[in-house]
């Protein structure tokens, strides 16, 4: 790749611990890239290596074809936004945004003013330019931090869970604006998040990390619709995907001694033998949606109510499962309950954990799960 950023078998050890292992990743200019992984997956470690704040133990990092592995952050054309609202408390919003341009010392006052006001307009900060950070809401403070990063027009823009410390309403507000804010920029943009929903809303391309290893890369929707392994399916599902060990015999799937259902659709090609079936929580329902839905008798373990939804944790024999259903529901511990699912929503993984069959891509919309 002539331009962009390449990580070639990058490994990072720190304090005797493996933070990243053999990362092979190429990101193109003008691309929007998501690092998706749980806490301690290695997202921040990878961002810090790209920024030049840390160095890899082994491997190489190239930017626009130049080896920058040993370059520190001051030699790299990079801007970074953190979880925390990192602003200069004694400077106005205007001066915060202008600070990297003043520090670089390459632009005159009129050009700095022009860039600051243009960037403030993009992030809807114009009314607050003369305020101090302490006089702003959390969302406005994070907008200021983003503006300070954007005004540099850096070739590499890194965002480390920038919405994590905002309340739900502010997160939703900024999420809807993110793609517009970063649209048509020539920079390589890398956005780290723990939230699958955020990745789906932002789109672009996604790299899934787990325990310092890169599991899968591809367009965000493709990775969501066809997770290469059970682990990717779990990371890219919130709540986690339910996984059941089953046996395929003849033309049916046996989930338990009491329950079997016919192979149909994308599952028809499965050869006899053991498999793991995966089902996302929002694909379990309290009532059937069609005549082909499978009835799954369960025992309720615990329920979590969140707004207008209920997350039901339950068991079917030796199988654990989670169902995310609309409405507020209350069932006592151990209550018998029937849940329903469509076999067309099932993922099939082989004994080695690799995907062997996925639901048709039309099952999921372009803006996230149905």
C-alpha cells in the first residue's frame, strides 16, 4: 500500500505481559476504521503505537510508505482524542482549538482564525468560543477536544472511546453526528470502542480485537453479519451471543433430548456431527413471528430491565441463553417460560470455533440489527 498506515507483525510487551501479538493491519487514507473490543482487548495499546507514544517490541509501523516505528509522536502527523475531556482549563474554547496551530508556528493569525472558526462551525461550538471549559457541558467539552484534533488536519486521527464518559443522551447525539463530522477527510481515522451498537452506527471498516490479538477485519456490516469465529460473534454482540452445543443428525438439529428442529435454509448444507449454534439476544422473542419459529422452553434465572426493554437470562437444560425483548417483564426465579426463535437467524460454528454457516445478509439492515 503506497499511502496510509501499515502495521506489520506488530507485538507489544509491557511489564512481562503481552499487550498486542502479531498485529497485521493496513488502513487506507480517507478511511473510517473502528477498533472493536472489550476492555483490555488492546485497543488503547494499538492507538498509542500508531501515535508514537509507545514503541512496539517487534514488528514495523509504516506511514505513507515510510518506516516510522522508532519515531516519537512529535515527528508524526497525528492527532488524538481521549475518553477524558482533555482541554486546557485556563484557555477559552477558541484558544484551546487554536493551540496546536499556534504551537506548530507555521500559520499566520488570519489563517489560524479562519481554521478555528471553520472547525468550531462543524462541531457547533461557535456560541461558546469565548467560554472556559469549566463553563461547558460534558458534550461541549468533548466537542472542543475533537475540534482541537480536527483543526490540525493531521494525516492520522485517533479517537480512543471518545464518548465513553458522556451520559446516554449526549452519546446518542454525538454518535449521529460523527460520520458527518469525519466525512470526506483525507486522513486515516481510527475510532476505538467497546460497543457493537456504536460500531454499527458508525459503519466504515471494523477490526475486532480480543486479548491483544486481531481476530477479523472487514467492512463493519460484513463482520457483524459473518463473524469468522465464535469469539468474534461474542465481541460483536451486546448482550453476548448465546452459544449452544448441538448435534446435527440426518435432516435435523438436536438441541436437547426434548428438542429438535429441521435443518432449513442456510443450515441445510451442514454435515452430520457436533456444532455450536449462535443466536443474538434480540432474535429471541416471547411470541412466535411465523409458523416456522422454534418454541424453546426455558427456566428464568434473572431479568434486567433497561428502559423499555427486558434482558432475560435463562436456561434450557444445560444451555444458557439471553433474550432481549421489548417491554417491561417480571418473572420469578425459576419460572417456566416459552421463548421463540427463527432458525434463519442462527449462526453455525464448527468444533474449532470457526464459522461454517451464517444467516443470509438480508437478515440485518444497513443501520444495524433489526
